[in-house]
């Protein structure tokens, strides 16, 4: 790299995790070395050398590889995937992974067109906090829930999950998904009824199918066994509570939904989580403007779990160590981890 040049793709692969402490950290470091040596990694990422950082082509590729493993087409890699029962040292994985990459070049290159679908159901902890506060402020307990960037719609099932925090619990006692370790001492969740749940995505996933469920699983990092267990619980919940998903861009869809007639006494909640970093700035601003235009006509709340904006307001701040915040109508009411718990409430 010349002094005036930006980081190469190999540099970005190495810097993504910057350690070899888990499978993906090892694989990205090895891919970087393979790139420098002119190996199969160059063929896989051809045309993506200058991709925007927010596109995360490396995560798209790793998810594509995981799908090959989940389909049973690379049994030699199963020992390196803890969620599949593997317990081999990830430091030794590259020798087994590289031939699989070379054998699936066409499919893996196609996987680079698939944006990450991290449909983490535990992020609904932030929605529970946001809806509870919106219910208190509005006095309305019947909720129409809209989720732009919904993926498979698992974030629309907040009332079907159970949450257990420090000194509180909320949700059905027999829920298929119990989100534990929620923290948030002093949180008093409000009772509310979801009267409608609907979402959109540019590539919605039908998780009621085996293919759709596998696709979602491929984006959950394989050593995070607790997250895989949560996905199992969310998929079981979805089977009993279907959601409606539209294929659409988020801002236009939200604007259209907010012009639809709404029954009196219903609070419309627009909700999204860890999706703003994938949207162009103009899409995010158009979504916010659509919500503001609707306020004089209907009761509406905007709840988000997103990285805060950078000081210049041009992009979400994804700098190392920066965690998402819970926003209600632009006001920060707390913070969460990237995958949800624990929730830390902001003092009044």
C-alpha cells in the first residue's frame, strides 16, 4: 500500500475483527493472507475491492460459506462450527475451509449480493422499553406495529416473547423464546395489545420455510450458541403468529402505511433495529420525515435501536466500542448491546 492509498481489501479483512479468537477472526485473517498471495480470495472478491464499508462483503461471504455447511455439503467443516456441535480449534480451520471456497466460487460470489440479515429477536427488548414509554405518554394500549427493514419479521413478535430482567419480567409464561439477562433495573413494562403487525424489506425472508430458516441462521455467527437458541425460539413463535411482510424500500413503505386509515385509540409504532447503517442517508431522512408528516393526523411513535449519528449527522457512528442506543421519537432513553441485552436505561 502506497502512503497515499487507502486500505486494501486485505487490510479491511484483517481489521474487521483484528484477532484470531474465534472462527471468523481466523478466516478473515487467513483470507487476507490468501488475497495477498493471489489465491482464491481474489477471485471471490473480484469487483468488490472498493466496496463501501457499510456493505460488509466479508460478512456476506462468511454467511454464504455457512449456508454450504448448513446444507450438509461441507461435513469436514462441521467440527469448527460450535452451533453444530463442533469443538475443534478454529486456528486449524483454514486448511479445511480453503478447498470449500474453491469448490463453491460461483455460489459464494453470488452471496456477496445478499445484504446481512441479522434478524436478532432479542433486540425487541429495546422495542419493549420504547413501546412501554410511548404507551405511558400517549395513554393508548392498542398498538399497530410497523417494522421497516424487518427481514423475516421476528422483531414484530415482541408481545409473544418473555423478557427477564433485574427485578422484573414481562411476557407469556409459556413463551417459546425467553430473553434472559435483560438488566434494566427499575423498568416497568406496560401492558399493550398488538392489533396489527406488518413489516417490509427489500429482500424479505419467509422463515416459515426450511430454506428461509436456514438463510436466517447463516447470518448468526456460529460460535454464538445462545443466539442460535434464541433463533430457534423465535422461529417457533413465528409458526404460531404469522406476520405480514412486503417487499419494498423502507421510506416509501412507511409513508404509504402512515397514510392508511387507523382505528381510533390505536398507537402506530414505527420500529427498526440495527438497520440504519445499511441504508443510504437519504433513505433514513425520508423515513423520519414520513413519521413527522403523520403526527398531526394519527398517534404515532418512532422507536429505534440504532448506532447514534456521527457529529456531522451524515452516518451512524460504527467506531469500535460504540453501542446502539434506544430512541423514542429521537430522544435517547437507553442503550443496548448489538444483539439486545442487557438494556441500560437512561436516567431521567
